[in-house]
C-alpha cells in the first residue's frame, strides 16, 4: 500500500518531464494517488505531451492561478472529473520577467514587473488554496516550492523577494487553515535544471556553489529528491508539521563559508 493510496492530488505547474512538479506527480502516482495536473491555458498543450509518459495518463486541466474567474470555477472543474474531495495540492507556480526583474536589474525594476512577480509567485499560493478550500479533505496537505529566500542570491532579484513573501504567506496560511486540519508546507530544493531555472540569467553559476559546498553533494539534473519530499509532505507521515520549509538541497543551507 502506497503512501498516498486512495488520495486525490492536484499538481499545478507541470510543464516538462524535467520539472519538479512532474517528478511529484510521477511519484505520487507510484504511491497510489489519483493525480490531476494543470497549467496555464497557453502552455497546457506542452503539459499534455509531457504527461503522456505517466501511467496512467492523468487528467489535465487549464488553470491560471492569477485569474479570479478560473479560480472560482476550479471546484466545478474538479467535480466534472468526479473529484468531490481533494486531499493534496502542489503549488509549482512562479514567474518574473527575466529581462526586467531578474539578472541584476533589481534597482531598475518597475512596479508593474514586481506586481506580476508577486501576484504569480506569492499571492497565487494563497488564492489557489482558498479556491480549493471547499473541497479539501479534513487531513489535506498543501505543498509549495521555494528557493530559500532567507538570504539573497545572485541574479534572483525580485523572484527572491517573491519567494520570501511566499515563505511568509505559507506560515500565515498554515495558521488560518490549521483549524480545518489542513497542513501547509514548502520544499526548498537546490538548483535544478528546470525550465524556470534556465530562464534566470546567470543561474548556471549556482551549480558551482552547490558542487563545492553541499555536504551530501548535489545533482542538478535529478528532481527525484524534491519530488519525494513533496510526496512525503502530502502523505500522513507528517501529521503534525505545518508552516514549515523543508530543505532538499544536499545540506547547503546548513553550511557557512
């Protein structure tokens, strides 16, 4: 019997087989879950092609987590798939303009670009959880993805600020959903060769930092460890853990110079 046997999980942001969200979906299925995946409308075709490798091929829905109408319709969309109760939600959604909000442009970034980064990468975590709140089971788990924003990183700029907001929002979401038995946690992975990382100018240099300093070493091409951490948090093996950020980074966060 798998860790997620009998559970239904919505995994957002599945784009390519190299994404952390894809790994989470694949491992969740292996652990017995019914998985539904989503992506923004203009990228859903890419998602459908990526998930053909999964067995069984999961249902794919269009979902823009910054669109109030789509969020309001989400419980109905799930009901049309026969989902009356959701046991887990994986938030793998983030965006900042790589030319104006990343790569060293921090002091020149206009509010309009900051607004997009914060809405997409921070506020959508709360708004998506609110959207599915009516169908969340009594021991449901919400899991988001961050890149440890307790420090600054080269080139990460306003995405780092957005992730810091996400980490704070996670603590508040845990506070307000805890009364319903819903757990809210984040996984902070090291640098991985995802589409999101490739969009960050200069991010390849982080591989050298991890290669030199991570006590356990780090394979930037393998999303399995992050996927396993997500699935563990979705399961009932962390029944009293909420408002937490779990590092899956080879231990780099624990080291000094």
